[in-house]
C-alpha cells in the first residue's frame, strides 16, 4: 500500500482512529511499518529512552537527522514526522523553516512537529509557508516543562483549559495539519477534538482524540526507568532481553554455545596441510 498523505490522515477524523508510534532506528521503524501503523514520529524522546539523557532539550538537529535517516530507511512507505528539537526553533524562531527543511531534504520526512511556546505560532507559520506540514503539540510540552511546573497534567482548571484550547485553535488557524495533546484531562481533550477540524493525536489525553501515540520503548517495556500512568505495556522486552543475555552467558560458560550448526568446517585434507 502507498504512503499516506496529509489529506488521507485528515480524512480519518470522525471515520476511524489514527495510530502513531515513535521510532529512532531502522529495525524499530521496519517493525512499525510492517504492523501497518499510520504515522511514525522520530521523537526527541530518543534523548530519554535511547540516549539516557535527562531532558529532551539536549537533542541537537544533527542528532535528530541521524535518527530520522535511519527511520526512513526502515519505513520507506510510512508517513514520518521529524520532531523539531529545542535548538531548532525555540532559541530563534527565524531558524524554524531552515531546520524543518533539513528533516525533509536530508532525512526524507513528510512533516515536522513542534511544541507550544511563546513564539510557537511564528515558528509554525514560517515552516508551513515554506511548504512543510506541521503538527502542533500542546498540553505537557517537555521542552518547556520547567515553565509548566514539571511533568504534570495540563489544563486542569477552567482558565488553563481555555488557554490550551486557544493554543490548539491557533495552531489550526496558522495551518497545522494536526494537533498533538499530551497529558490533558479526557473531557478537555474531547472538547479540543470536537472544536478542531484537524485531527487530534493524544498521549495521556483519553479515548476521544482522533488518534493515539505512545513512545515505543515505553509500550514495549524496553525502557522502564519511569512509567507514566498513560503508558500501557504491550510487552516486557527489557525482561526478555535480560533473560536472553543470561541464557547466552550460561551457554557460553557451559560450552553449549556455539553448537554444531553455528560452526564453519575445513576439509580434513586442508587441515592436515596447515602444519606441513
Ligand atoms: O518525543 C516524543 O516521543 C513525543 C511524544 C509526544 C510522543 O513528542
Ligand atoms: Na517530543
């Protein structure tokens, strides 16, 4: 099947749910494409779940491009979104379009995502004007979590919820093709979803969103340092890995690995000749 377009994704709103997962490398992207997931996000969450960094703010453009290239090679037929790292647009909104273009031209991404901040509309508008589709991200925005009082649910009181709905509407107004809602009460996410004409993609935002996204390393149980309430573990891969490593260790020590089927042979004749 061919790659989805922005129009396809928008056409799913109100018809069927949209699925999105994160990937940072070739094998993960390949598995996600094989499962028929609609969109892949090359998230700056790679900082936390792959690189062992505390903050996504530390990701650079060059690092994101490196991961996005691997994802594109693994999922050539999937709609791939490059997650704009902090330095790409929040330090200087005027650099947004140039950095978004790198995701498209160097890594083959189909769109970029950027988080709400003071100059988010300016940044989004300049990228959209350059012809690159943008997904806006509101609610818990990890790149500015220090200004939100930490990693907490957003929009819990009426005025905060109103501000959040405003941000989502403003993202739509400047031309974002979809809006991601992170850590938002279910009824607020539902209100946003009913208010916007573009799809909402939720993470910790309840079942009413037009689509759902999870960080793949979280849902696979590959990364278990902390587990937010909104994560469902669909596998326990960290435990599976430890088990496999232990079996390898035991088999090597016990002389069970490598076995006959893993061994290369030389002809008896040739072997004899070695020491002549
Ligand atoms: O970086 C990331 O993984 C995200 C999440 C919202 C999925 O932005
Ligand atoms: Na992100």
